[in-house]
C-alpha cells in the first residue's frame, strides 16, 4: 500500500437506482504515523516527500502551521513566496487536467499544441514570461481574457457548442449528460467550504483534530460534511451560479469553475489564498486553497518537536462517507452496473481526488 493510499467507491443497485454508496479511503494517517515527534526542520524536509500531488501546497501549509505555532510574524516577502509556489501549482494542476485528462475522457488524443502547453504550465507562475497565451488557446481557443468575458449561460453554451477545443467538447458531453438525467433526482445538498467565507473559524479544525483523532479522516464543517474546491470558491460568480441553478447536479459547474480559475490565473487575475493562525499551548494551523480545495495542517509543538500533527486534505472533505460524492450518487437512476460505474467515475473526476480511485458495483 502506498503512503497516499486510494479510494474505494462501492455501489449497491436496486430497482434501477443506486441504493447505497460506500466510500472508503486506504490512505494511512501519515501525520500521526510519520510527522508527530519530528523537529520543525524534519517536518519541512519530510512533508514534500510524502505527497506526489499538490506537493507545493502541502509544503506551504506545513511551513505556515509551524511558523504560527512558533509565534512568528509572517513577513510579506515570505507570504509572497508561498503564494507564488501555490499559484504555479494551481496552474499546472488545472492545465494538466484540462489539456491532457479531459481529451482522454472523451476518447480523444491530446493535440501536440495541448501537450506543449501542458509542459509550459509546469513552470508558469505570477512572474513567468510567456506561456500563458499558449495554454489559454489550447484550453479555450482564445485568450484567457476573452474567455472571461462570457457572463451568461447563452455565452457559455455558444462556446461549448462550437467545440473549438477538447475542453469545450468535454464540457459539452458533461452538460448533455447532466441534462439527460431525471429531473426528479435530488440536487446535491452538501454544504460549502471555502476559506474566504470564514477564515477565523478555521482554527476550529485544529481543535476538532485535538478532540477526535479520527476527525481529519472524516472532517465536518459546522457539524456537517462540506464540499471544497473551485466550485466552492466560484459558486457566487453569476455565470457559475446560473449553471448551478440550471443543472440537475453540480458536475457541470465543477468543471466550468475549474476552467474559470485557470483563465483567471492565465489572465493575471488569480490570487493565492493561504494563511496561518497561532493557537494556544504551542499550536498552529496553516491553510492553503489549492487546486482541489482547502488543505489544512495543524501542529502542536512541545519544545523543538511536534507533539501532535494532523492534516486535512480536500479529498478528505469531498469524499467524506456522507459528503459530496455520496450526495451526488445516492438515489441516482442508472440503467445497469456499467452506467453506475460511469456516473460514479464522472462525479469522482469532477471532485478531482488527489489519489487513485476504484469503483465497484455489488454483484456485478
């Protein structure tokens, strides 16, 4: 078993519907097993080695949490370096999904221009020269600024239906699948979690981790499961809000919200969201809004060593046993096991887990 683990999504069918959803993660508790007891220098060296995905945001969250626990003031230059690291990672993650994974999802091969643009995204950041326009044209078929001028659903639908890029054709397939679903099906009701909504309350996550060793694996926001990520951050933007209102599920809006964030970064309007808070008794929390959602590291220092360490990833939020995935799948109408697997995979991809996943259907 790898340190990052995997997600197992089990489905039970009955009467032409998904009657039960079981989500299980095999990710070990690396924070308690490998981070507690280490010095600050050891934490800084170890954390980036534990995560192949979102490595930079994991390192930044660790650094911020340790600084807060030590009572250090965060100078603007330090925060800028952290923000630049997160921004580069956000562009890379969003661009790679858009340019390489989405074509594959609709049985297309990525074009040479898309592959070249994805490579450029590896090093794109707030201070990089060039590359942004090539990434935008591969993703949108136009500049990022032009794409962002879309304000209404008819504007979005025209871009989708023109199908000038694989991203547009992918979103068209997702939109049409959603439109074909039964209108009577419940709309996802999971709450939202975006750090900007209530930064001060994030300290409650550290307290919850102290009180309950299992909290980080099955976190709750104000007592309930919550969805985090691009859609949680973009849900009040008029275009995204209109798409949410029109769709039967959140799936189309999740992908469009991700596209919009990519366009904002490429147009120079993206803004990294991160922060830290000192807590009583040598505690600190560092948080980052990364490509997949809210990442939080909670540490309590005793002298030079961490007496306790916990981290909560976006995947812990979105794949909570009663969270966004469960809400989207439970009760959904499906023709057969194959259709159930396809729907589950589409919803899982829209939530973009940071680990691999497998879908199994009982009796199939």
